[in-house]
C-alpha cells in the first residue's frame, strides 16, 4: 500500500513523503528533498567566475581562468557526490531492525542498519539549530552494559529536516511497529 | 513471532533439493547454509550432517525443501516434498519454492505439533532475507565475548539475531568443503559453487611457506641469541647500544621479523592483523630503503654528499664562533660582565677549535663511511633514518657539550644563590627535616655570605644568557632528531594492511576492536593528553633543582621516578604519566602504548614507540575512542583521524552482507498457518 503526501522542511522547501505499508510489521518512509535548483547553481558559478576574472585582470595569467573552470566542475561533482542528498529512506522491519538509506544526487547510496535489539525507542526531540528551535526524529539506542541507560542518539532525516507534522506521521507508524514488536517479544 | 529465513544469494538459482542449515529458536530464524540436491540417500545425508555437527559445534540440520522448477509444482511433487518432512523430522518445516525464470517466491511453514501457546492465526508470517554468504563468512561480526564481571548465566541483551547468523555462517566452514562438483555421495551448493578460483601460485606459496618459515625462524633465533650474549652487557657496549637509536631500531626490526616468521599460527583475528600489518610495514620499509639506495648510489651522489659535508661542518662551526663573539660583545644591547664573558667565551671557542680539528681529521674517511651507511639502507629506510639521526647527534656533539656546561654552570649558580639568599635572611636548609629553619650565623659568616651572594647575583645575567643560547641550540638539534624519529615511528607502526582492507574490503573489518568496547564506569576512559611543554619535559626550575648535575636524559628519568604512580595524569608538566610508564630509566626504555591507539577496527598493530615524544618530553597516554564511521557500506568515509581525538561516540554497526528484502513485488511470501 503506497501513499504520497507533500510536506515542507524547516526552511520552507517542498518535501515529498512516500509511505509504503508492506505488512503490519514492515513499513518504509521515503523523504525526497528538493533538487538542486538552477538558480543557486548559476549564482555560485557566476560568483566563482567573476572572482577568477577579477584575479585574472590583476595577474594577467590565463591559468587562473582554466583553474576556475576546473574548480567549478570538480566542486560541482564533489557536491553532488558527497553533499547533496536526494532521498532519505527509513525502513522499519519488526524483529529485524531499522535501516536508514541516503541516496546522493550522483547515485551513491549509504546505508546504516540498526538491529532491533539495540533500539530502545524512537522519539521526537527538540534542538537549537542556528537561530531556530527545530524538531527532529531520533532513535535511542540501548547501552549494552546497562540496559536502562541510553548509549546513543541517532537522528533520522538529517538532511531533509522535515517539520513537525511530517515527523508526527512517521513517529506514529514507528510507534505502532515498536509496540507490536514489544508485545510479540514479551509474549511466549 | 515472524519466522525469519536467511537465504544465501548464491543458492537463488540452483536446482531443487533440501535446505541444510541451522534453526535458532530464540530468534525464530532459520539460517540456510547450503542446498543439498536430489538424488540423495537419507542415511548418507544424516551421516554427513552428524560429521559437520561434531566438527563445527553448529547444530546443522535439514530445515526444509527448496523447489526450483518450471511451473507450479504438481500435487504429487508437493506430497513428495511434504513426505520428506517425515524422513528428516524438523520443527518447523520450511518449504521454499520458486518458479524457474519467474519472479515469484512462495514460502510455507508447517508445524507438526500444535504450538505450546495459542497464537493468532495471522501471526505466522515468513520473512525472507537474502545474505551474501562469502561476505558474511569473512566479516567479523560475531557475538561479543562476555565481559569478565558478568555472571556466567546472564545473557547480554545485545546479542541480536544477526550476530548469531554471522557466527553460524562463520563456524560452518566444514560444511563448505564439499561441493556439488565433487564426486561424493551428497552434492551441496553454497558460495563455493559460484566458482571461487584459487591461483596455483598462491597454493604453491602456501605449501612452501612452512619450511621457509622454519628456516628463517631458526636463523633469526640464532641472531637474537648472539645479540643476547654477555659481551654486549658489559659497560661500553651496553651504554653505546642504549644511546644509539640504530641499535634500538635494529632490535625492533628483529622482533618484528621473529613475529612474522614464527611457526605458530595466529590464534585469533587480532594476532593475524598484527602479523599482516608487520609484514606490510617491513615490506614498505625495505622497498623505500632500496629506492633510497638506488638514488644514493647512482650518479656518485655519495661523493657529492661527502664533499659537501666537511664544508658544512666548517660553516656551522664558523657560525658558532660568530655567535660566541657576539655574546662576548654586548648581545642585544645587554651589558655583560666583561671578565666572566671573556672567560666563558674563550673556553667555548677553544672547544670549537678542537672540534674543527677533529672534523678535519676525519675528512678523508667520510666518503667511505657514507658509502657503507648508504648500504645499510637495504635493511630498510628506518635503519637509514636512525643512522642519519645518530650521525647528526655525533656531528653536533659539541653543541651538546656546550649545553651541558652552560646548564651545569647555571644550576650551580642557582643553587648557590638560593642557599646564600637563605643565609642573607638568616635561615638555613635543614637536611634532616627537609625544611627551612632559622639559624644564627656569626658575623664573618654573614659578611662573606653576603659578599658571595652579591657577586653571584650580578654574574647571573651572563650565565643565564649563555645557558639560554645553548639550550635553544640544543633544542633545535633535538627537534631535528625528533622529526626523524617521528618518521621512523610512523613507518614502524602504520597499520597498512588494515588500511588497505578498509579501503578495498570493508566487510572484513566490520566490528569494533575489543579494546574499544564499552567499559565499566570506574575505569578511567583513555584519552590523548599532551602535557604543557616545559623545557625538554620539565619546567626549568624543576629541571635545575632536581639534580641537574646529571645529563639531561637521565634527569627526566629521575623526575619520572620521583612522581608517584598516579591513576590519572596530572595537568602540570610531568614527563610521562604512570599509566603508560614503560620504565623510568634513561633512553633505554620507551613508553609502549597498547593497541588502543590504533584507529582502525580489528587492528592490534605493532605498538607505537614514541621516541620523538620521549626526546621532546611529550607523552601519550592510552588512545582516544575514535568517532566511528556511521555507514560502512557504500561510502567508506574515513572519519577516523591519526592521532586519535578524544571524542567518544559508539556508532551503530552496519550489516554489510545482509540486505533485508522487504516484500517488494518480486517476492511475495505466501504463508500458511499450521497444516492440517
């Protein structure tokens, strides 16, 4: 069962949340971030090239211009490969674990998997981010030495940064699955 | 609970047969290790499984059937497959079926007995998880060893189902020895059937390595026996051996080579990593050394070097003479005491003159010496660098002498001044009680004491200036030597093999090393700690007061001896904290760090030997817990830095070989409840 809705992130950009409901014990949430806008790309390229041209008029060395072109190209490739995240996915499978995937604009994917045994809870936390107070969803991990302590807080959807309404949707579904998992694990 | 079936990706398109694997009831997971093909004789299958069970201590059994056929199985085949459940009784009985060329899978679970507690009929779902058998086999994600302070019965909560899967696959190597291409009674399909080819060269090398290791180990033991004989323990040779860093480095290398060629097999992965890292470091060292050798001996560079050496030494001596002339005048506008200035200046100038003559005496032999030193580079770049450092030490011996004279003079002066200052105030140092007591002096004692005090006080600036200048020079030389030692240490202890594995085969290094596992609260957490730099490890007044009549290396050692064994490092400038106290004696001992300093997972590489730190007075205590890379698949972003930072984050582990498949369109598990 698939379901798509659009939300907005903390800066006002449009996000698309796709929810896939595979079974009562398995759900997937997919947040798509806004693509790289042509306006910002043009702005950055123009700034770099104008600066290079300024340097060129000072130094009279044409290598600066070719260097500026290379820098722009390499910078764009590096940005697409290492920085710009297109889509973030959260897959919860009851009794197995939680998997978070980030796919970059160049097609690279990076995955993190957390076993269900390590997950204590999923909560929505507040944080001070620059001059704002934002909400973020995070996974609390158990401490292996002492089960009542929290050893780590893993934030989810870090680059998409959706607002509270989107987070509440995801939070509710995750809590259903966690409750289901706790019920089945405690029953014999 | 949902039944999880772990299925290897290599068996996805094999012929029909039986599923062989292990059932883990606590996590309700079935780990399929291999597929056993038709036709088979049940007795032989049972025998094989019993053998595997005994050899690997893993409870392998027949878990169910696997059907890969053209169309939907007919009724008779279905009954035959269910009938097999009677031959190999297993609870629950798993039936996986896949259409040849199609994308639909069907998974059925049959329970023979009624379940103990009545569960809702819709509960019995099957989750099919594909795993890459070879990667899971090679990665090290196993259940962690039980911490020593826990009771034996307490099961750690963190032993999740995945760790058991990894452990099962890793321990079942015995099962993977026979393959469907072998001429045996049973034909199995597993990761070996994918055609993992072995190279004949590797096989030959493996066979030959046994005797070669034996031979080399005996040679090395002979060499170390010679080195340990009593001649070298007598005074001149032992002193030289402890002072020269070349001997130290050679000893180190000998240890490494003994480790590599030892005939004992590595017991666990940490030791294997250590061996591999040592091999990589030795190979790199020798390669760099041979490059240096070829560069030095080509185009008569040694000749040029030898020709340039004596003029350089002359030039240095001339500069020193200029410096002394400047000090004898009015340096930086300060007014010196003329007489003392002249005395000290001439004394040092005479030394320089002696030194120049010594250098000129040696000049015909320099080229030969350099040629032989260049030859030593074939033993490794580290040996050549240690030799270079020793040569620098020998060439700048006069600077060392000047420093010692200046320091002694200064120390004497300070001692004298402090004692006479006490006399001036009418006090005395009580040696018995180790405190300052008042004392009544006679008039003539007071008179002479005050006179001497005044003289010493007014001569203080001159001595202090000489001391300062020569200490700075000595610091310069020590800094250069320290850099060379740093480079040597880097080559010695960089874990290249682990680095390479991390870049190329990250799944083999998936777990944290045991040293970085979470520890109890009362143990101090390891951290990198750099004490504030006093002069050469001790602040100046302390260095002077605490027996500055000893040469400076032993001084620091003495300071280390006086310090009580503290649990935590103090923030004042102490030479080295007790946690990593390798020994308080002089240059012979070096603080040896445990493997905590190594950044990369599963590296228990060679211990870092910070010679440079020793000579500069900086010490390292334990290692920091690195900030762990968050995802190990895909982006192997190396967030770990060298040296370690003091941030403590324990990141989640990724399961590199496991791809959890949600029921996406290709595989739709159709589960059935308990059979009729």
